[in-house]
């Protein structure tokens, strides 16, 4: 059984297909999924998916790329995070990829928003789902400044859709974070990332689709959905030279540990 630790089932191209996606998940032995929130406006739909389906959970947060949306404060995030089936804060982080002519100084609002999320995660003691793109050093610096590391009593979390360097992965592990791999690990030109896959211990690895984006090979370019996460697991297994069932079992167990989701055995007692 596999778990998709990061998907956007609330996005229109997937939301209208949830029933058929759930059927495809069952066929592909994808047992559970974490539905990720990217705006406060979107939260009711994201949360509704988690409430309506026993094998979906969700997060509360505002993605760093989203401008012209409601700006979250810590109290609002804390209130949402205390609702049933909300298991993490995010996705949050920094994204300097689309500066569109702005300087890093101009992105102060993104850093403030990130800090607000970390403070909420600390208050409710829930892990962070961190997005980082073209912003490695600021991301790590803010996580450290805001006390996010597990070793100092922080909430920890996961760096999702990991595309950073091996050095960054080392820092993430040192801070007690998990590393989540997406379909990018299956792309032909992703040799450096596959080195990172080999480097990160299996007990710190998660797998995800980040659907509807980033469909793994052999579906690259198509609309992604959680039923395709086994293709990510297969690549992780191949890169680490481990049996697929080891990767399935470990990433499922890691998901349960990080997000405090009961195992299937615990659930049936
Ligand atoms: Zn992301
Ligand atoms: Zn995402």
C-alpha cells in the first residue's frame, strides 16, 4: 500500500474527477493521500475532501506563490489547524523563481508569511509542509531563526517535491525534517536528484505526486493524480536498490509518524 503525501485534489482538473481518481487509487494500491491547502479561500474545499473521505487528510496554509489572496495571520492558521483531520501547516515556504523583475528585498512579504506559518506550527505542534524554490539559504535561515528544528523542540516537517542539492538535504536531515520525492525523480535528466534519493535514509523519505503537476514517467506531461505515486516509489526503490515493498512500507510508516495519522492496524482496533 502506498501513500501520496502531497496532492492538490481541490484544483479544478482533479476536483471534478475525485470519484474516478479514488477508484484508480484503489486499483493502484494507493491507500491514502494528504490534500494540500494553498489559500485560505480554498480551505473549505480542501477540508471538505478530508472530512468526506476517511483516507484523506489535509493541511492549512497559503502557498508562497499566491498573491492577491487573503493574507493569513498566526491566529487564523491555528484555528484552522485545530479542526479535525488537519494534520500539518502549509504548504508554506519561499519561492524566488518568479521574481518578475522584483528584487529579493521586494519579497519581504513572502518571508513574513513563512514566519507566520512556522509560528502557527509551533503553537499547534503540527509539522510544516515546506515548499522552496530558488531560495535555499533564506528558507533554511528562517526555519532556524523561527525554531522549526525538531532537536530544539520545533515542529519539524517535510521539504516537499525535493529538488535541492545533497548539501541542502543534509541540512534538512540535521534539522529533523523529512524529504519528499515527486515524479521528478523519474525524469531522464534528474541524475543529481537520484543521488539525493540514494543519500536520504529510507526512514526520512516520503513520496508524493504534487498532482495535478509533475506526472512521473511514463505519464510525463499528462495530468497527474495520486494513483500514479507508485511510479515514484518504483524509482526510489530502483535508486536505492531496495525491494519496492520496503519503500512502500517505510514511506507509509513515515507518513503516519510525521503527520500523526493512525496506521491501518491501529485504525481497525
Ligand atoms: Zn509546492
Ligand atoms: Zn503543492
